[in-house]
């Protein structure tokens, strides 16, 4: 099946997984539209052969405009890679509601709206791919990561529903489940952890430190680099019948298997070996 003429629209290409995916796909001969909130952050991707557009997944007019531009030139989006996202860390009680809403706007609502915008064209073409970048964090939860994990659990549910709903139109939905990926993700998550006094102060500080250590310390050995995810995205787009879920890295396979096999109390004991329970000042 020829897919070279079907454009791939990728969100969140300024760093990490999105950038690596854009580079891998364009170098493999696919037509790639790489997007980011600030178009000047992806100028180098244009030099590699990508078309670049400004796209903010928290802004309706920005999303609609980007899809309209792609459809005006190509007729329809061939594949949408919903990659834009970040992690907000910290004990649930310490999270600011505006920050929590922003987390869902970026990781969930933007993904849904982008999907809604491209689906009419895909249905008309009777072909398409929706590739959602989820996480092993959609199947398990680490303390201090409740907000982020909640968004990735939501992406799991949405992907399952979509897969059934759009299959009859020739559209396939694939969920990528990365484990520990060596990108700026950890530093961003650590920097967004609430700080200050109170009963969770030590806990939040420890969460930030653990996040940094996990992605840079010994556990990084069972992680991977962004291109590992990019390879999985390419399989999801090119294969006639891609798997509905594609775990990426040994850390994802090991930890999702462990969580599946453990009752809740055992999981709490397991994560307690890494995370200290908040007990107050």
C-alpha cells in the first residue's frame, strides 16, 4: 500500500519524541508536516524536508488553521501523530487547578480536538492513521504523578473507543506506550513540581529528584532514546495491520507486566521502595 503521498501531521515537534519522529519519517520518504507552538523552534526541520506550521493544541483557531492548510494542499491528513504533551508533577493536594486544567488541555483535549478535525478527511479518503503517543503511565501510576498519569489513562480509554468507532471507515488507531525515554521530559516535569512549605514539601522535593534520577541514573539503561518511539510510529503508519498498542523500551514492558500481576497493596509497597510516603512536617 503506497503511503508516501499521504501527509503525516505531527504535534509537538520542538523537542524529543516529536522532533525525532519528524526526522525519521521525512528521511524515510514520507511527507511530513511538523508543528510546534513556535514555528521558529522547528526551522531546522524545514531544512530537512519537513513542512513546518505553528500549531498550539490548546488553541482552537490554531488547530483548525493547521488542519485546513494541510487539507488545502493534500486533500486530507493521512496520519495524525498526537505527540504534544508534558508532565505536571506533585502531590494532588498541592496542584493548582489552573495548572491541572492546562495539563488536560494539552495532553487530552488537544488530542481529541485534533482527531476530530482530521477525521472527516480521513473518512472521505477511506484511509487514515491516528497514532497517539501515550505512556506506560497510562497503565500504572507513580506517586506524585497523579495529574500526568490521569491524562495518559484518558488517552488509553479514548484510543480504545476510537479504534472501534473509526475502523469501518478505513482508519486505524494505534497507541504508542513509551517507557523511560531520554529527553527534556524529566527536567520539565521536575521543574513543574510545586515547591514550598507544608506537609508535602519533602515529598514534592523527593518526587522532583527521583524524576531526574530515573531518566539519567541506572534505570535509564532500560529506557530508550526518542528514535525508539519514532521507529514505533513509523511501523504504525506503514504497516497494513498495525498492533493496537506498541510498548516501547524494556522499562515499559517490565513495569506494565509487573503492575498487571500485582494487587494494589503490593504495588504500593513496590513504589514505596522508591517514593517516601508523605507524613507531614
